C-alpha cells in the first residue's frame, strides 16, 4: 500500500476520516498476513514509511503507525503519506549474549 491519505471532506468530520484511515491500515495488514507464505519464509514482515509527502517519508516500524496517525490528528494536518509493503521475514536464533 502506497497511499496519500486526504483528511478533508465537505461532509465527513475530521475524526471520522482518521478512524477510517486506521481501519484501512488494519484491514490491509490483516489481508497481507493471511496470504500464503512462500517456501522457507517464517512470517510476513512489513517495510513502512510515513511522512507529510512521499518525498519526505521516513522509515518506521509497523507498531509506530498508530502513534504517527495520532500525531497527524493532533496537528490537524490535511493529508499524509503512508507506505506499507509486505516482505518475507526470517527468524534468527538468539545467542547467549542476546538473552
């Protein structure tokens, strides 16, 4: 998903538009996670970018998307760019130093 979300509409209130964006993000992530895994892949990982525009978007973790949307809502921005791309993920074994 590479999309610029517009948060302005003549009839729909701002808070409702923000909630619709949250719902779209959750629905997309759920749909991608339910896809069959390729051979040798442990899980679906997601490469995410967030910013005011596509050019200024910076990489973030999937868990930080909610916080970024909260920040947009506090600032009352009219639009923002969000990119979420599914990619194969591989588990790594923990070493004794990691524990």
